[in-house]
C-alpha cells in the first residue's frame, strides 16, 4: 500500500489461475494505451454502476442510417440504447412514442401510416449489402400495421425478401419488380390476401410454386424473367383475370394456362412460341391477347373462337395469311399485324366495324380491300413500310382518322381529297416519291405533326410557308423547294 499511485493495481491474469479480488472496492478507470495488452482489471464483488456511455456521434445532422451494434459475445442482443431491435418488434401494433434518431422518423401518439406505402427513403437502401441493411428494412416494415394494403419495393436490387414482409398478411397489392430475385421463401404462400402481384424484371428461371397458393390473385405479372413453364397448381388461381408472361423463354403455351377460364388478358409476347394450341378457345372470357414477337408461322385458328376479343396482337410473326373467318371477331377494336409476312388482306377484315386501331406496317401490301372504307371508327391506321405506289382512295372516307402513317412506301401522288380528313393530328408520309403536296394540307385544323422529309418535292402550294407553327414539322432533306 506504499505505492504513491492512487490507481488500483492491475493483476496479471494467467490462463489457469484467476487473481483474487482486492480487499477494498476499486473505482474502475480506463487503462492507458501503454499498459500491457493482456492485463485485465478484476471487478469488485459489487462494483458501482459505470456511467452510461454517450451515443455515437452521427455523420451529419439527419443521417438515415441507424447506429448498429457490434457483436460482443454474450452481451450481443441486449436491448440497450445502442443495441439491435428485438425479434418481437414485428408484433407491435401501436406505439405511444417512437423516435428513430438520425433518420427524420418521428411519431408522437398512436402510430398512423398511409394505406399505400411506397416511400423508398423510409424503407432504406436495398437489403443486399449486409445484415445491418436487412435489419433496418425489417425494422421499418415491422412497424407497418395490418391495415396496410399496398407495398412497393421495386428496383431495390434485392436478392432475398425481408422476413417482416411475410407477416403483412393483409397486403392486397405488392410490387417487387426490378430486383434480383430467383426464388421466393416458403412463407410467401401465407400472403393469401394478395390480389395484385408484380414480379417482372427479376431472375426467376422457374415459376415460384408458392404463388399457386395465393388463391385471391386477380393480376399476376411475371414478365421479363427466364421462365419456360408454369406449375400445374396454377389452375388453383380461380380468380385470375390478368396474366402477364411476356419476355420469357416459353416455347409453347403451357396447357395449365388453358384451365384459367377467368382470364381476360393474356400477354405472351416476346417469347419463342412456335404455335398456339386450338384449345385456347377455352379462354372464352379473353378480351386481350398479345402474341406479338414470337415464332408463329400461321394464324392460330383457335383464336377465332374467342368472340369477346377486343385486342389482338400478332405482329412480328410470319403468319403469311389472315383467314377470312377473322370477321368472327366482331368485337375487335385493336388489331396488330405488323411484320406478319402479309401480301394481301382478306375482304372480310372490312366487317370488323368496331376497329379503332389497325397496324399493318412492315409488310408487302400494295392495296387495301375495296370495302375498307366501312371501318368508320378507325382513329389510327399504320401502313408504313409497305409497297403502295398509289394512295389508297378508301382512306379518304375514314373521316374519323387522327393518325395516318404511310412513310417508306412508293407513293408518287397525294390526292387533294386528303384535306377532307379534318380530324388528322399526325400525317407521316416521309420517304416516298412525292413531288408536290395538295393545297390545304397546312390548313387541317387539328394537324400537329407533319413529316414530309426524304421525298422529291420541288414545290409547295401557296400559303404553305405558314406551316412553321406546327409543333412537329419535318420537311428536310429535300431538293430545292419553291414556295407558291
């Protein structure tokens, strides 16, 4: 006790022998850095409580990241000020006061969040980097009460889903598109209140079987993945109305899809389908069918039994011939037959009198059926990239036309009657062989876009210099032009 230093003596700790406690209580103080690295102060039997250390300083006044605890052996997991959130946080229904420091997240009184949760700043960064990021996301989602109905987690580069999401059993709308998901957790099948599920633009190579238990699904989007087939259990989705499977690797239409008799919209575009089974007629409620950009070599005859179809897209398939029986699809309002290997159209296409939009571009058409003028409701007609040498006179009777595209043909003459199409908003006739333009084209009252470039124009009618007020006017390049 004759040592002049008032600090307690540090007793070396050997591997198999623990030093006896000093006879008197000692005040614990920090050991200087110059002390031996393997010395330890043995606490007295009942040491006084050490003062609570101050919280770590934040980097910036309002940082969105929470201070995360370091693992410290058996002390890890204690609910201290700087500890982690307990596992039971997900069972919190209401809080009186919740303060998430350094994250601009303050709640006073009963907790209330909007019914639609889509604030990515609130949810933090994508839970892919480390456990701390997952913890922050799970903690935030744990405070979502069961009254929430919609959740948007798209574009967050997630490879796994936060566990807290799987407890939101009242969710009706969930968007987890544009991530890096390859599978779904087994508990995902618990989200049986889901009506709309968006999983497009992920990395699924197999269709998640968990989805077949979501019996209340109305809309399912699995586009932009790498799917080749669907499970047999998909037929359990007895309420499914919209099924989107575009941009996958389907080589054939899965037979299981043909049992989804409630379907109204089916999108299988941008796959590698060789044919469509005739049994597609089972889907009698279909109103929209998109089969464009596949490998079809003939018109799918089973489609002709889908009498409720309003939208049919067969563009970018080499079907070659459109059957006369297409007239049976009397409810069609939009028909896509672009780049379909067509050289002529069936006369009966003129019986589709409810047609509003018709795309016949990028074929080898040189004329239209004689009764084409019966399509009085047409608003949009695309005939670009064909081989028309003469302007189809039937078009002049389509007084409701708003968009007419005839660019990249072989037209030499534009009839004066075109000025009778008073509702035209877009007239695209570039890349032809025109030498002049009819007087009055520039006076069409609704015209906003006029493309005349890459022709052989040598003159314009009087007053045409006033068309410069059009929002979209493209004339050049041309030869030398004389106005008037």
